[in-house]
């Protein structure tokens, strides 16, 4: 295995994490900063969370900033890319696509609008943001890691647009891994039951646990460690790593 550490004596490495102010995204920011990289924390609405993890990264001695942008809007995607590159002087080593629309839709209420929201944020935005930053990533021989989902392979009844959008994102990962090679690697992490949605009752939690061979709900840190692993191993591209406690096997 060859590693390209996120800490480097030669130059400071920089990562952009979308949706980095809360939940799994915040854990990814912490892990990337702990691994040695400066961080750009994108947020849509969670300004307080984004500023909090920025301060955590600074306490580790990293440069860090937060940038607000609406990734459901193409102009917002381009603005995020432009502001990120201005802050890094045109360098970027790691792009993490974490921001997502996770919208529960009753099958009787399926319509065009949730489809559009899911596809725009979960598939189109990662595709377009990767393209907007590809030259900086190429110059750094950097990498992209996208947060996919087990539902990309097995859709969930009450999350049809979400599941379809994550399947599309899986193909974005595979397609861009070919299109941007050899300079840029593109991989994905597919979490299983990690940080169950707010409002999950005891019965739902028990059902989730029953499907996990390792017998526990995942932690955000489990996903964050996988992101750092994929960022640092320079002979992996086009792969989607399940971080699910074995759930995808049953």
C-alpha cells in the first residue's frame, strides 16, 4: 500500500468537506484535520455547527474556514468552488461530498418535486463541484470521496428519490474515477445504519440492529476513518467501501 498522508512536511494539504457542520460531516472535518489537513467547511444552513468545527480545527493548528452555499443551485456550486480556490490559492488535495438530501416520502406522496430535490443535491452537485475543482485536484494529484449509501444497491420504500439519487452518485464515483484518472482518484463510502434519524423509536432501532452482524449502530467516526483511509491510499480508485457492520451481507 502506498500512502499520501494528509499531513506533509513539504506543503500544507487542504480539504473541502460539504455539509461539514453537523453529524457525519462534522466528524469527517475533525478526522481530516486530525490527520493533518487544513479544512474548508461548507454549510447550507448550519452556520453555528460549521463555525464550531472550524474552531476545533484551528485548535489543532490547522487553517480553517467556513463557506455557505446552496448546492441545489448551479450558481451556488460554482461560487463555492471559486471561494474555496481563492482561499487555498488554487490548491485542493481532497474533496468530500457529504451534503445530502435525506427526505422521507410516503409512497402515496411521490411526485416530481422530491425527485428534483434529491437528484440535484445528491448526484448533480457532487458531479458539478468535482468538475469545477478538477484542475486544482489534478495539480495536487488529489482525490474525491463521496458519501454514497447502502440504498444505492437496495432501495428503501419510503426513500425512493433518495435511493435513486445515491445510485446515481455511485455511478458518478465510478465514471469520474475513469474520467479524471490518472491524476485524481475518486472513491465512495457507503455507510449503513450510522446516526439513526431523529425520532427513531425503540422498535425501529431494534429492527436496524437486527440487520447488523456486528451488533451495533455505526458511529460517525467509523465513516470518517474510512474517508481518511481512501484519501491517503493512492492505489484505490473507483471503489465504494461499505461501512455498515456487515449489513450489506444479509
